[in-house]
């Protein structure tokens, strides 16, 4: 497989496209690039008018490999995952072995050294394949692991990142508290220095991977009197005395995604588990949040594209009043409007991805992407569900699951109201 300059090495590329999930090689000539993109990224039946230029051949191959993995290892068990409220640890291990965890981490820490476009594929394909609840694996790889990579000591990186890449340890990040959500400055968890340790007390809620996690990045106040300037990030191993997990939370959507409560009662965390400098945690969060918010936008647009494809196929198969539903002007106009708006979102998000790869994506653009794309996601999914009629309300249909899963996107990662506040700060 020809590799791009700056991309993964041949050994790493082999790791991220396992032989057992391999598919025939796609031809990357200019003439066939669009057809390759259509076969992978537009398979849902929602072919956009403006070709994407973000990906190269190896990204198409990676997407095919991921599709194969989802079909063989995820889809057959997905209903059970939803019923039990979490994804089996066995799948984490298989995903790690296949190279789908921490693929953007450096090879020296167990990753593949892949560029961020591989990460984009990992966010898009689950949405297209109606298995959006794999988001916990993505948070583990693209939010938790980067904090360790960017701010952790060499010892912490060596201790946790390789195990995370293999799926042997599951990561979480604990920001939200019962009385503090989007307002991170309002957190009450404290970490008081005591010799060579911090004594951590407090509770967290709505934590992705909360019940299964083996390590948690905890946002806590090391100097409560300084507000945002007194926040620090600590790596907490779940084997530490005083750490307990609460109940697994039941949600209206994302039913297969493990979400739980965490409690800290005089947990003694070694000073060496501090990420970066003391009292600089809020600044680190602000540096990482644009990528997190862009991830939400990426998934939102992919899911909206998928919904248009599902609705289009359904409307061609379903008949009413002696004809296909697609023959009604209202149906065609509804889908035409959705396709147009999603195409606009796709172009904007792809540009944001390009800026992120260059290190030029700012907080305002990321907030715009998160806010606008998740609002559009809900709008499109609702319209597509309506076109399904009563069947759209049945859980067995992908549109029903997607509709329920999408609602939280306007809340997590910072509510859309907070996004508007951040955007408004840049008004002239």
C-alpha cells in the first residue's frame, strides 16, 4: 500500500489494516478517486454533489477495513450491547488488535502514528453504519489519550498509552459534576496537596466509559480560591483506594454507551500523576476542547448523511395511495432541502478538519461547527424519521436509533447555548 509522506510507517499501516479485515485495493488515480469515495463514504445512498478532497487512497482502505470490522464484530452483538448498557471488553481488545484504538498516537506509545484523517474515518463510519454507540472507543482514543500524550510525563505515557492502544485499559475523562456541566469553573471536586500526593474528594456524573474505565483524567480544583486558574488535571487509576463507581445510567439514547457516576473519597493520587503544571488544567481543557467539539460535528454530519440515505431508500420502497412515497413532491422537497443543508455542513466541517490538521482551528470555528452541525443533525433526523411514518418510531429501524442517539449532541461537549456565547465573544 503506498503511504503518504508524514503518514504511518509500513509496519504501523499493517497494524491498522489487519489481514482478516482487509479488502481489495482501491485505485487512487484521479479518474477513480470519486468512485472510490462513493463506494466507501457515500454507500448510504446520499451522494453529495461536491466531491470531498480530504482523503487519499489509504484512508479509503482504512474505511473499508473499519466497515468490515463493524459488520463482523459489532453489528451481530449491537442489540445486546444496547440491552446491557455497555460494549463488551472483548470488543475493546479486538478493536485494539485491529488498530482501531489510539491510531493517531505515536508508534513508540503503541499507536500507529496515523494522521488525523484516519481519526475522521473512525468518527464517520460508525455513524454511517448505524452503530453510533462506539463513541466510547473514540473518546478513549481521541480525547483521553491526547491529554496523556500532550501533558503527561514520560512515565505516565509509558504506563498507560500502550495498554490503551491494545484495549487492555479503558480511559475516561471526568469533567461534569451533579452541579456543574458546561460551567467547568463551577466544579467542586478538590485535590489538596499532602506531601507526595494529592488527596482527591468529590463526585462526577454522566461520565462516558464510567463503569468500565481503568483510568480517569479527573478535573479538580487544587486552589479553589482561584476559580478557573486553580483547576488541575489528575490521572486516577481506578484501583486506588477511595475510588468507587456508581450506577450505570440509563439514557433515552446512546443505550449501548457506558455512562456512569464516579466517586472520590480521600483518594491519594501521586503527584507524578498530575498532567502538566498545577493550576493549569483549565487552560489545557481550552486547548483540547476545539478538537473534541469538531469530533461531535464530524459525527453529526455523517449521521445526517446516513439518515438521508435511509429515508431515500425507504421512500422508494414504501407505497401509499398507489405510488412510491418518493413520487410525492413533499417527500422530494424535504430530502432536497436536507441534502442541500448537509452538503453545506460537509464543506464547512471538512475545511475545519483541514485547519485542525494544520494546527489552525480556533475555538470560535470549532464552536460554530459543533453548534450548527448538531442542530442540523437533529433537524434532518427528525424530518427523515417523519418520512418513515410509524416505522420511524420503531427501535429496529436505524433512523429511530439515530434520532434518539442524536439528541445528546446538542448538550455534551458544551451545550449549544454555551457555543453561541463563545461565538458571540468574537462579534465586532
